């Protein structure tokens, strides 16, 4: 394998594995929020606010992985 192929393989693995964790985290987060809303509908405001904050922080990890993959593909 030449250097260009290894570089593209590293970029693909970086975003693939880097997006796997946030995807699972968002699924678990959504599941927990729906369970909380089903058990206590009156707490909708607090649950949804906390869920949106946590979802934004989780998505930031995937964005970091995307940036690392772009850097690996274009610069390294």
C-alpha cells in the first residue's frame, strides 16, 4: 500500500470510529429522554432542555472526529 492509500484509510477510520460513539450516545440519550417523558410528562421542559444540551455536546465529538479526518486526508 502506498502512502496516499494509507492516508485515506486513516481518514476513513477516524470519522467512522469517531462517529460511532456519538451515534450510540445520541440513541441512548433519546431513549432515556423518551422514557423520562413517558414516566413524568410534567417535567417535559427540564428533560428536553437537558437533552438538547447533552445532544449538542455529543455532536461536538463527532465534529471533532470529522475535523481530524479532514486534516488526515488533506494535510498529513
